């Protein structure tokens, strides 16, 4: 018995491909979308007092700290 036969019943290759496309494609690593490929991670370090000033300003503008910093970079 080969992998395309099950208890004397032959399974068509297209059925196997359909199974792989429907079931197996939903498992495992997701492909990285094009937008994520274009981004890089950057770490910034601030003193505690500088961070508090940035955080308070970001909070007033209802932004996260990272959103606030990015908005200032591209002003």
C-alpha cells in the first residue's frame, strides 16, 4: 500500500493537493507580508526623567510613546 491508497481505495492526487491546500496551509508559519519585510526594529534608550517627559507628552496627545516618537521624526 502506498501513501495514495487507503484500504484498497485509491485516492486521487488532486484530493491530496486539495487537502494540503485547505488543511496544511492553515498550520505553521505565516508568510511575512510585504509591508513587514520593509520594516526594521529600532531600540531607543532614554533616562527615566526623559522617558517620563516623552510619555506625558504622548499621553496628552493620546498616542503611544512609539507613535509619538515616529510622528516627531517625520514632522
